[in-house]
């Protein structure tokens, strides 16, 4: 990035970047705990995820304020302004990933409070690891300002979407074969949907890294990619 | 808002606000067409919604660039900067509402291509009108910078969520009674979910209006509101 006359400005930007990564770490932690809670039925862990969501929200509000303050005070030129605007967009996605972690925790609570009777046998670990992997890589590319790696994260969203469609098809089969599993299956569907959305948000974040580094907006560009598939299409 | 020394700056801000409202009008139009396409099975209309999503995306990218340019050129102080940052956040939500309209159109296409056999009898007009009403009001409060009315829009999101839960319960009943309706019911569920998300995004937009006008961040404040209900909770 550009060399600044003001060392204080460099320190401001570094502070912002560090706090985005801290917020990212907290959000990552929330997802890991929510998934563990779903797998193990550890209700204390589940409640902790739900209770901690306000911490993610508070970090977003604080970081928004800091970015505004830095912009007003330092009046940055193009590339630094790009970084700050990318941060403002990134933390919105991070906050919404936090919301999805909370939703997973709430579903985990429902599932385990009701007991695991009529539970469809279905593995969510794979899609969870894909989504979590995307978030981790998006944060890593943000930390290293690596736009090439960020472009790869954007591509990976397709894998999460494919996995979501596969889960959906399996759930439909379960529900058809045994309608008693319908309520439980829908809970699992909402968890899978939350994971799929974590992939979407991580993709957005990776796109902001490319924009930040290259000043090139790669959103909505799908040159050689086929059009998106419908979740219920075969 | 503040009086500016530079008339050109006033013109810049007015231009940004006008274009946000144009983008909002296009997004509104996309939802109306998608819902009409779902109700009537007008495939030409449905295809038009899918094809026009790129126009919404392009408006977001253009407006982001304009906001960055205005900030870099005019170096605005607190309240104007707040407006520009609120715009940057608002258009992200508008773009994602556009994505939800496209999703509804894709579901409408699936539903009507497959034929309406095994279709659950269920009315989505009410939730659609609620969500669309929230979007319209959010845009209107943005146009008039009316933070009081914006605070009311924030409250209305609860009605959309309640309606979504009611639809979900009805769909579960349909699926239980006749498992042949499962695939169709899930398509309807995804449409209802898209409408519920349009409510969420409109709520976000209304919160940005309050922030813009009052400089007070009302996100994540739910002083006298009960905690959010789980979609599958009774």
C-alpha cells in the first residue's frame, strides 16, 4: 500500500486491520462452537454462542465509527479510502456471518431439546468445513492483502452451493420416505442454509480484498462460469 | 442537513440520493414482477427478472464508485460523511434484495415448469405485501430523511418474521399430510424465506436512515423487544 506522510495514519489503518481480524476470529469461533454444539448437544456451549452474538454486533458498530473517524480526520486519497470502504463492507458481512452462527446455535438448541428421535442421518461436517474454510481463507487474504488467493476463495463458493444442493436432495428423500422426519429435516435444512450463506458472505469478503488491492471491482463478474443453479434443480 | 460552501458538493450528494432511489425503484420493480410471475406463471416476465438482475448489480458498483469519488474529492465532515457511508451500506442491502427477487423468479420458473400438480394451497400475497411495504417505506424514509418513520419500519420486521413462521407451520402440515407435496412445498418455503430476507434487508436500510439523520446507531438495540423467535418454535 502507499507510503504515508503521517505515521499516525499508518497506525490508524493498522489498528483498523487488526480489529477486523479480531472480529473475524470471534466470528470464526462462534461458527466452530455452534457446529460443535449441534454435533454434541452441549447446551452450555450453544447458549454461549447465542449470548455472545452481541459482542460481534458491538465490534461492527465500533469499527464503523472508527472508519468514519479516520476518513474524516485523515481525508485519505484513493487507495487508502478504498481500504477503509472495503473494511466497512467487510464488517457488514462478518456481522451477518455472526448472525448465521447464532441461527445454527438456535437450531442446535431446538434439535437437542426435542431429542434426536426422527432425526435424519445426515453429515453436515463436510459443508461446515467448506464454509469455515472459506471464511478462514477470506480473513487470511485480507490479512496478507493477497488478491490472487482471494480470487480463489470466490471460486470456492460454488463447492459450498453444490454441497448444499446435495444435502437438500438427501433431506427430500428422508422426508418422502418417512414424513415423521419432516420437522427435524427442516431444522437440518436451515442449518445447511446458514452454512451456505456463510460461504456467500465469505465470497463477498474475498471480493472486497480484490477490490482493495487491485482497485478492480470483481463483484458480479462471472466470465467463464456457468450460471448459478437452482437449489431444487436436479 | 448541513449547508455547504460548495454548491457542487450539494449537487453531488443530491445526485447520489437520486440514484439510490432509482436503484430502489428498480429493485422494487424486480420483486413485484417476480411475485407476479410466481402467481401467474408468466414465463417471459420471470425470465426478464432473472435477466435484469445484472442492472441492479451494475447500479451498486457505479454508486460505490461515485461515493468513493465524492469522499476523496470533497473530503466531507461528519454529517455528510455519515450520509455517504449510509449510502454505501444501503446499496449493499438493495443489491441483496435484488438477489432475493432473482431467487423468487428462479423458484417461480421451477414451480411453473414442473406444473402445479402437488402444489400446496398457500397464500404468499400477505407476506409479499408486508415485505414489499417495508422496502417501499424504507426507501421513502431515505428520500425524506425521516428517522421517526424509519424507526417504525424497523419494528415491522417482526410482522414479516411472524408471517414466515406461520407459512412454515402450514407447509409442515401439508408435507406431513401428503408427502407428494414435499418438493413443491420446499420451493414455496424458499420463496417465503426470500421474502423474509427482503424484510431483514429493508430493516437494515431503515436503521441506516436513523443513523444518517440522528448520527445514532440503532442497530442491535432491542430495548423493549422480546428476543427473536426460532422459525420452527411453536
